[in-house]
């Protein structure tokens, strides 16, 4: 199985009409955002998502293709025009330097509202660095809508994907509700935390600190590690 086939495994819940819940974890600059882009592309191309709402406000340069808006209010005021991509909305917040900011809460709330429409789109929310949805001390959510993506989203067809380089600061609920994780290289402390939380395969624990740039392993809840290291 190659990396593209592994993406198909990650997206399997969508074939059952459920939302996908998946996280990308790893040290900085190891390839998480690239992998996240590949997953969003695969979800939209394959029909697992008909609308991707992407939070990407870490830097001015866009990491994801799509129609750029500052936040949800900006999107409501300026829906995608002719020639703009209506299937991918990239929220850039303060990086557009318009005085507007964006929060995970408003994007999560929009996704959950859309899921309640009579003929809802298949929404995928991607949060590039989930830590920004947590309290300053970490491991507690800042709002009520973001955790609902994990606790309720799967059952109503809303997908939630995310990245982080500090799993120790992410609420356990994100891990409990995510069926799969893409694991890039992690330092010892992060690996120990994940092992305590998820009871990782011993082989995977030994492999994670040795992964090179662009390499990742697939964790599937309740299943043994397949022993494979993937690369796009």
C-alpha cells in the first residue's frame, strides 16, 4: 500500500456516510501541511467532501489552494464569485492585514450549521495547528463548537482533520474521536505522551523518532500498526 492508498484508508468513514476524523502529528517542518493538503485534495476529488473549510492563518503565504477569505463574516459578505473555487474556502484571518481575525469556533459552528440543512454539503473542516483551539495552558478547548466537530461531527457527516506539533497540549477528546492519525517524526516526550494515551505498538514507538523528512506512519484505532512507513 502506497501513500495514496493510505489516504483512501483514512477516508473510509465517508463511504459509510460518516465524517472523517484524522490528525497529522509531528515535529515542525517534517511534512504535516503537505500531507494535509494531499488529504484535502483527495477528499474533494473523491467526493468524501464537497466543501472544505480550511483554517490557515499561520503565515501570509497560502498553504492550501482555494478561495481566500478572512473569516466567516467575510465569506458571508463575499460568497465565491465566478472563477473562484466554491469547494474550498481558505480562511486567512489576520494574515490578510485587513484587521479581521478568524477562530476555530466560527468555522466549526458554520460546518455544524451546514450539516443541519435539508440537503447539506459534505463538509470537511481542516484546522492547521489544532493547538490554537485550546486554552493557553493547553488540553482544554477554548469554545464549545470545536469539540462538537469531534463528538458529533462524525455521525452527521462532518469531517474534521487537523495538524499539531505539540500533542501534549491537545485535549484527549481529539485523539479519542479520531479514527486515524498520520505520525511524522516526534521527539521523545511527544512519543511518550502518545504511548501513554494510545498504547502504541512497540515497533511504532521505536520508529517514530527515526523518521526522516516526509516520512510518516499510519495509526488506526484498535488495529496493530501495519509496519509501513509512507512518503508522498
